[in-house]
């Protein structure tokens, strides 16, 4: 058995505008939070996770998918 690369048909291959970056980032956050819903997490936990993710995004100041462990360390070190 081999693995195949899977890409969402709705996801653009190349992001060109600031709006496309924002939309893609929002889609990533929404998918992350939907996994919590699917796992049966409480609404309050999902709301807390959402708040934490957006705090991190604001802290980062660039697309969230470009972050690395060192960014998370800096973020957590400031609290």
C-alpha cells in the first residue's frame, strides 16, 4: 500500500492576495476546531481553544502555517 497526497479541492494552490491568506488561515482554524466538535469536546473548551489560537496568530504576525516550535516557545514564554 502506498500513501497519496491529498489536497482540498477548495484550497487554492497558490495564495496571491491578503484576503486569500486570511481565508485560508480561517479555514485551518475552523478545521482544527471542528475536530474538537467531532471528538465531543464541550463548547466552552472549543471557545477557549479558539481564543488561544487567535491570540497566537496575533502574536505571530504572519501566516500561522509558517510558525515553528521556536515561535510557540516565544509565545508561551511571554505568559
